[in-house]
């Protein structure tokens, strides 16, 4: 069963799909890049609090 992944920007415009990921010219994001981005986001106290509140529910 194939999983279909679609990424939207903040305006809900499709930025990429799983088909894009198969193209050689497509940028692939590594887990290290995701981890680094998450760590950067968590430096913002409001975002950190929001994530902690979501985790409690």
C-alpha cells in the first residue's frame, strides 16, 4: 500500500507530493534537518508551551 504525502505551506498551497519526492531534482529533508528545525522552534517559549499543552491532551 503506497502512502501519499502532501506538504502545504501556511496558505494551504501544495508545495510537494510524494511524486515530487521521487524526482531527482527534488530536495529531500533528512531527519537531522527536521531535528535541527524543531530545536530552533522550541527556543520560542510560546511554541514550546503550545507543544507541551498538546502533549498533555
